[in-house]
């Protein structure tokens, strides 16, 4: 039997990266870095949890 004990890493596609960053910062996450390798990325963390936002240009 497995038991989930935490969150290590999750990637989320977003339409507006700045709105997403602001929302998660209000939840206690800190912005560690941003990158723009053709697709803008933002890395936020809280404790051992890491969230990576990917901008999705073809968002439905």
C-alpha cells in the first residue's frame, strides 16, 4: 500500500503567468526564478513543493 506524504514537483500550463504568480505568492509560495527559452517559465516554491508554470499560447 502506498501513502502520499507530500508534493515534490508539479507543472501547470497557464494563460497569464503574472496572475498565476501573484495568486500562488498569496498562498505562501516564493518566486525562485523566471526563464524564457521560447516558452516563458516561472518556478515557485514553498517548503519542499515546487510549481513550474508554463505559458500556453493556445489556451482553450
